[in-house]
C-alpha cells in the first residue's frame, strides 16, 4: 500500500532532511538570491540556483518553480515563475525580474529525477 503522506510532507528542505537525504541537502536545496529589502514597485532580480549537482540524463534537475507567500494575503502562495530544464544542455538556474507591493517569503521548489522535490525559502521586506 502507498504511503498516505500529505503532499507537503514529500518535499525535502534543508532543515527537515533525514536519513539518506541528509547528504543531499547542499546539492539539492534551492538557493535564492534577492535583496533583504526593496521599495514598493522597485524592480529587482531574483536568482535561484541548485547545486553543484550532476547534469546527466540519469541524474539531473528537471524544473525549478518560484512562489511568493505574500504578507496579509488570504490565499497563498502566488506563483511567480517556472523553468523546465533539459539534462546535459541546461544548468539548474532561474533568473527573472520582479516588483512587489508587499513583502513575504519567496519559496523555490525544484525536482531532481532521482532525489525528488526540494524547497528553499528567503524572506523579503518591502518598505
């Protein structure tokens, strides 16, 4: 019988990794680069990277998705963007421009074809 975990329990983070996943934390947890604080409607760059990580057909990062858990919003998260990646020819990196009205927590989720879903997060303040 399949394990009846909630979907969120299937996503590894740097802090909740255990057992075999402990050795995968550095190479699988998405790293998010954003300023700590921005002004409302100020355009800034968001960069998400994973790795160092193998990039072969047998073992690679297949996609990265980014969300915002916005302060004060009734229904979160807000989807910001996603990159689908091809083994061998692409690297696990996503860069885009963003502007916000409110702060919150940016979450990045990536999928490794061998080691599953991993997420990272970074707080950003607006004001």
